[in-house]
C-alpha cells in the first residue's frame, strides 16, 4: 500500500516534470520565432536601405550629369555671347575707321563727273554721325554742335549698351528654378557662378572699345581739319562789316580833297572814258598803281612808257577828320579815295560772295562724320545779300543826288547870266561871275561825265533806277 502510494507520487512528479519541460519548450520556441522575425525585419530594413542608397546614388549620378550638361550649355551660351559682342565691336571699328571710309569715298569720287565749278562733288556715303557747323556768338569761331566730346561719350554708352543687351540674358547655371528642379534640396550646396558680365567683358573687349573711341577721335580730327575750309566764308562776313557802306557816298563826294592836286585838277583829269574815266580812274590808279599805268583818258594815259619801275609815291598825309572818307581797307578794293572803280570792285566782291555762299551744299561727309551746313549758310548768306541790296540802293540815290546837284548849279548859273543888269555894279558882278564860271567849265564837264559813268555802271550791273529819275536824266 505504501508502495502503491509512493508509486502514485512518483508518477505525479514525472508528469509535472514533463509538463514543465513542455511549457519551457513552448516558451523557448516563441522566443526563437521573435528573434527570427526581428532578424528578418533587420535584413529587410538593410535591403531597403541598400535599395534607397542605390536609388539615391543613381539620382545623384543623374543630377551630376544634368548639372554638367547645364554647365556645358551655359558655357557655350556665354562663349557665344562673348563672340557676338566682340564681333559686333569689330564691325563697329571697321565701320568707323576713317581711312577705310576715305578710300571708299575716293573710289566713288573717281566715277563721279566734275561739277560746274570744276570741283569734284563729295560723295555722301559712309557717314555714321552728324554734327552741325555753326558760327559762334562772337562771329569769329566755327564750332561743332554736338561737340566731338559728346560723340565720344555716346560711343561709350553705345558700347555699354551692347554689353547690357547681352548681359540681360539669364545664365542657366545661375537659374534658381532650374537648379532647384535638378538638384532638389541640395540646391543650396551649389557654388555660386561668376556674373555673365565678368565672363563677357574681358580685356579684349576693353581694347576694342578703346580702339573704337580712338577711331572716332581720328575721324573728328579730319573733320576739324576740313572745318578750315569754311573760315573763308567767316572772313567774308567780317570783310562786309569793314566795308562801311554808309560812308561810300559821302566819301565819293569828298574824293577830290583826298587826291593829289595834279589828279584833282580838271585839266589833268581829262574827259575820260566809260567806267572810271578821268578823275575816277586817276583816283584808282593813285591808290593801286604807279604813275603811267592808268587807263585810257586817265591821269597817267599820256605818261611816257619806261622799262624801269616807277618810284612808289607815299600817300599824302590826310587830315584826321578826312580819314573816314577813304575807301574801305579790305582785300580786292583799291586803297585811297572812293571812286567808281571802288564801287565796281565792291559789287564784284559781293556778287562773288553770294555765288559762293549759295553754292554751299546742305552737308559734306568727312570720313564717318556728316557736317551739316544749313545753319551756317543761313547765318552767312544774309550778309552779302543785304550788302548787295544796300549797294543797289546807294548807287541810284548817289546818281540822283549828283544829277540834281549838277543841274541845279547849271540852271542857277544860266539864270544869273541871262538876267539883265540894272546897274554898272551888277554888270561888273556878272562879268566876274562869268569869268568864275568859265574857270569851272572843265570841272562841270568832269562832273557831267562822272554822272554819265555812274549811270553806265548802274546799267552794267542792272540796278533799277526810279522811272521818273531815269526820265529826268
């Protein structure tokens, strides 16, 4: 019984032992399953990380390739812009080079016929800049407007405009939207690129800009040399001021007081010939040629011919009050008393001035500079035109004045000589007046011839005389 009871306890102990071992085995099996799962998850995570890294590496590779392409395209574009800029400046330099333009003008001039004055007309081609030639306020200097300095400043702005136009193009490498699309969040890690202006504006660019400036400066040097041609027109303006036209008529009436006695003497003057005869040509000869070289009928007409030069006679010293009555001291006008020759010379000078000033073209091209002349012509032309109009008024007025003065004196003399004498004293006085008139006969003849010569001069130059005065003459 004891044995049986003990056997039951053993069996229960064995059963409990196996039961406990089975529980432990089941517990250990669950733990092993968790570790395997964790290991599997770890392996899966590693595989996932490896895949993400591979994808990221592939993406970075693509990004680098795209970035390299963008850099290459950006370099090609920048280099092309630099080439465009340099080529444009080279073309400007070639266009502004004065000697190239001159050569082209000379070639074109050879194919042009000569003008009516025998001067080859300037070929108006190749001008890039236009400036106006003006007479300065002092009526002496000739100036360009705009000035050469203004053009040089404009050339600088022009070259800068080329550069600004090119630099307004955005660089691919510096485009934030493009690089952000390509690089994503790594966009901030990119190195900042160089400004396009720094890439394009190289030393060669600066050298070309300076070369263009020097070329334009050289063209204006040629234009400034050409400006000297127009100083003769300025001199015409100043000459006309010195003509002092309002003094010509009084000076003509005072000429006898300014002549030497032998020339002012009626006997030496003779009757003379048309236009400058008698005292008129004598007065001109006294101021411009030695004795013996006067015209036919003049003071020197009968002088003997000599192979040796005649001695130069110093002009007589004049009363300071009479100095204003001499001919204007200008080139082309005989000095000394004012005579009909003086009038003719002044008329010829003014007519020539009008012809030359009217022949001025609207502009002339010198290298790349077009010199506009319209304002200069407008400032110059009124001077000879107004002076010529003044001479056309002066000569008829002078002829009318001399004619009426002569006729009044003759009529007064006739009236006095034809009047009856009421007493011996009146008769004696008439005889004395007759003697005085007889002495003045040659002077009256000279004055009459002078009026004829003055009207002939007026007719030669087709100057209008009032019809009533022409009829009276």
